[in-house]
C-alpha cells in the first residue's frame, strides 16, 4: 500500500465529507479513492468513515487519525517541493575564458538534458582554481599538466600566413645579422596558457635557441595577443580551434610537438565532479576545443 497516497485520499474525502468531491479534489477517480481508503482501514484495523448515511462522516478513530494523516501529506508535499528546488539549484561551473559562446551554450543545453541547471562562469586559470578552493563554484575546469588531465588540448603556433609545412619551428624566428633592422617575430602566450606546464617549456626553448627575451611574451588578454598577430608577422600559441576562429593558419610547434593544455575537474563534492566528468564529458571536450580523448 502507498501510505502517502492513501492518506492523501483520506484527507481529501474528510475535507469534503464526500467520496466524489474528495476524489475530484485529489484528482483521482472515486473508485481509486475508495480503494485507497479501504486499504488504509485494513492497514490500521479500524474504520475511518461512517458510510451508513448519505453523508460521509468520520468515525471517532478517523478523527483521531486525521491530524497525523495531514502531517504526513504536508511532509510529502514539502519533500516534493524540495526535490524540485534541488533539481533547479544552479550548478555553477568555472570554465576557461577562451571557451566560445556557442560551445558553452551547447554545454549548458547538454546539462539541462541531465536536469543540471548549469551556469558557466568564464575565468582565467588562477581564478578558476581559487573559486574551486573556496567553494564559490560547485566545480571548476582547472589547468593541470597533460599527464594529469581528463581533457587534453594540443597547442601550436598560428599566424596570418604560414608556409604549408607539417610544423613550425621556433628556431626559424632567430634573428641573424642578415636580417638587419627587421623586427623580430614574436610568440604571444595568452593568459589561459600562462601556467608553468605550458609557459615554462616555451621560455626554456626560447633561451636554448638563442631567441631574444622579448620574442616570447605573455599577453594581457587573448584579444590583445590576437591583435598583435593579426597586425604583424607574430605568432600566437593557441589551440587549432582558436586559430580557426581567428582566421589564422595553425601548425604544431616543431620542437614541442607534445605541447598541450590539460584540464581536470575540481569540486567540493565528489558527486559534482563525477556529474561533469561523466554526463558532460564530450560536451566539455568540445567546449575546450580538445581533439584528444583521455582515458577516464
């Protein structure tokens, strides 16, 4: 017997003193209301209503049981409302600021299909890690070395016009005596890649190849870096998807063929991390611009 459903029918019928009106108020057929109340009477071992007259009246036992039945029905309704609110509680997810709006919209739409009211919060790497640490978001896509990542995004160099070669080598940017006063080509690192596992190998390679210190620089924003590249022969360290969005020609870095961004989920609760990692795995990968699957 469904005790809550039976009590709901009992409360409705007692309130209207009629099986017909009570059943209508409970939005169930009269026959169903009668069966549920009869089952409740069998369960308690005593009659709840006196059916000897045209009107339905409570028995003394029914009057004693009615307050408890009302409390049970009220509690069940409160639980149902709480469940609705819990499903609608925003799931705030810190994501890289480089995620494109269309990809973010698809991620949000995918989350809704799993009853997650996702709110994407774009932020730079350090801010995402801090938001996750202080629990201002339910989860964050934090930057980690590729070996520790759930999602990996290969990086390369992109420019306005590059030769059709399989890779671009930083050594080709070295300024020689024959170059005269020609400006040295620069490599711009955007804030999303201003993390040790991406930035430091590029800086070490710059020094090992004898490039000038200013030839590899960290930009204040992706927009600032892209503006430099679009207005010169400079190069942008970026993903293949970003290059396509900016209309740039992308090639892997010859000396750093494995250069990549790495991401994993950080969350205060394991179930929140699991929800993103499993239910939204493919949508997150598309949002990040990743083309490599990493074993989960």
